[in-house]
């Protein structure tokens, strides 16, 4: 009888130790969540103290001269965005979510011209684009749905001129296009070279 009682006690102690460990993890999570909430609340209070001219849809930070340097806003379509501005008030960086919740980071030059983007499309695939001074895409790189990478080069007129890609099956290929964006030549790099 003593053996059963000591076994039962040992099992009960293990159950209590597991429950205690779960409780400690929950307490740590709640502590972190509370700290994050306090930091966020402090940030919103600070933003409100810096610029009293905001309404419920946007927050604006201005420097001592009154120039807008940062803005957090809901656009007319309900999507959120954040912009950072230089001393001249030109947008240099924006962070956005589109209507599907896909994120994008947009970079602008000193004349507020769109020059680069990093984005995750609604289908979950990432991409990067680089643009010339006329805001035309010149180079893009992305990963397809199954992780296959591709590199795309564009001419000054904006037409696709060359693609280097790894296909989903693991094969590699190159495609060359004319100035209208029509395929002129393709190379399958996994096939043996013919003499």
C-alpha cells in the first residue's frame, strides 16, 4: 500500500511541476504583452503630444520648423501607410499594406521619385524592383510560388529584355527579348551543348 501511495504522490508532484511550468510560461507571455502594450501606448501618447493637429485617421510628426518628417495614416481605401520625409518635406521611405494585407517598402530619391520596392505579394511570394530616374522598372528579382528565383532586366522603354530563372523543376533557363518585349531567343542551360 505504501508503494502505491508513494507512486501516486510522485505522479501528482510531476503533474504539479508541469502545471507550474505552464503557469510560469503564461506569466512570462503576459508580462511581455503588457510591456509591449505599455510601449505602444507610450508611443501613441508621445505622437499625440508632438502634433496636436492629428485626427483619428493619421498621426504626423513635425520638426521644430513645422516640416512634416513622418506620417502614419489610413488612406481613403482604408489601407494603412507610413511615410518618412527629408528636411525638404520629400517622401523618402514608405511602408504600406495593400487591400489584401500584402506589405511593401518603397524607397524614393532626393526628388521624391520612386526608385526601389521590396514587397510580398498577396500570394506570399517576395520580390524586389529597382527603377530608373523616370520611375520605370529596370531590374526585378523574385521568388515564385515554389521558391524558384527569377531575375528580370528591362530596357529604357520599360519592355522586358532578359530573364534568368530557375524553374520549379530545378532547371535553369535564359530568355532574351526584343525592344517590344517579344521573345527572340531562349537557352535551356540544363541541356547538353550541341556541336
